[in-house]
C-alpha cells in the first residue's frame, strides 16, 4: 500500500485486571477507531506495568485469551492489529511479547522484547527473559519493525530494521513519567536517522506506588515531524494517514543509508602529534 490509515491506542491499564483492560480497549476502539488499516496497542496493556505480577498474568501464545481478543478486534474492524505486548509463557520461560494479527484474525508474527529494563528499582529481567532477535512483519507491502519500550535506547536494532527495508518503526511502551527527555529525543531520533515513520506509543496514567506512565504518545514522520500525538494523560486513539511515496522520494534525494560504513572500528593512538 502507498498509504495506510493507522490508529494507536493510548490507555491506562488496571494492574492485574485483564478483563477490565479488555473492556477498556473495546470501549476506546468503538469510540475512536474507524477505517483503520492498522491498530496498535501499548506494552503490557493486558496487566499493566508491574513486573512482579507478569508471570501470574502469563498465557501460552498458542492458547491465549489475549490472542482471541485481538483476533476478534481485527475481524470487527477489518484491520491488522499490533497487539502491544502481553506476557507469553513457553514451558518454564516467560517473555514480554508483541503479537501481530492480520485482518482475518490470524496470528502471523510475534516479537519478544530484546532488551529488559532492570534499573532504578525496576526488575523486569527477574520475571521475563529477553527475546532472541528483531522481528519485521510485512503488512500488505508495508514492512514494520517491532520494538518494545526499553528497546528504544538501542539504535542498533532500528538500524538493522532500516537496512532490512523497514518502512515503519513501532515502539509499544509503558514509559515512566520521570523520563520525559529520553522519550522525546530517542523516539524522534530513531525516525530521523532511519528516514522512517515512527510510532511511539505508551500507556498513560497512574501505575502504582506513586509511579505514573508518561502518556505522551506520538506518530513521527521520516523527517522527525510529529504528525499526530496525545500530549497528556488522555485515553483514546491518535491517528494518521502515512503516505510512503514522499518518504521513498526523500530517501532517493538523501541517501544517508548508503553512506554507512561496514565497520567503525575505533583506532586509539596516544600522543599522535607528539
């Protein structure tokens, strides 16, 4: 497709209440979504950002009420669904996993978060394991690279997607309110340095223990311009029509990717001019 109509849902999940979170997505979709080609949800929207309950909320990817819910959502709106993330259990292993469902409601891809945030009192890595590799999905000709929250701090994964032909980069997050500048700067940078549309979608509202989600979700174009956003803690869907033709034309005029060197090995020479 040369153009896609994209909706991304910003919401405040209720900690540990999957049923309530299903109902909220259904309500927000019914209120704010129409004619969507792609619907995107935030990180761990099913259970909220509370790593200590991750394993309790876990589901088998192949036998999952979350996948069933996303499948029904996709069929109802005749849309692809990038399912944010939920906790996926495979045998004794747990992952923070983003499922992708097509218009027919079929699970076609899943990406497990490659980088786990375990600093400043957060212990995600204690409860889930890191995924093994990036995953790019072909959405009717649009190549979308999937990432989750803390992945945004690693430009290498986004560069790998761009070099593999990505048209769209997606970061589904539950980003903390105390880190506004990294969220603003890094999400915009990933779009600019890769000349690619970027969806930076995070949860909003109160979490627990005096912690809040930042709630500033944005859709950014390939030059770094914000084309849609939810500036505050509002729950609802932001939308944009992504036009890929001018993006491809811009890439032809400014071929930054062609200037990447195969190696950037650092040479250290002390007193080189002595």
